[in-house]
C-alpha cells in the first residue's frame, strides 16, 4: 500500500507528525489528514512539498515566519 508520512518543517528541520496517512484534503488554511479506521484530523498549515517516490508530504505551520 502507499500511505504517506506527514512531515512538519519547523526551523529548517523536518519532524514526523503523522504516518500511514491515506487521504489529505486542503480547505483554505486547514489541512485534513485521515488514516484507516480513525477520524480525520485537521491542522492549520500550508503545503510545502509532496514527494511521491518517498511517500512524504511536507507542511509548514502558518504561524512560522518565512525566510
């Protein structure tokens, strides 16, 4: 199967925040993440990168300054 690992980019470092994600939906500044047999989880972030070969999605918190 091809579940994704969700990474959060903070201070130039990537932190795993969720694994085995089967569905990701973006609604404005809210990102919904869903895993098998669990209720969807949401967080406020923006999409930075999706690497389909590595099955990773990198997000960045909205409150972190860019630069």
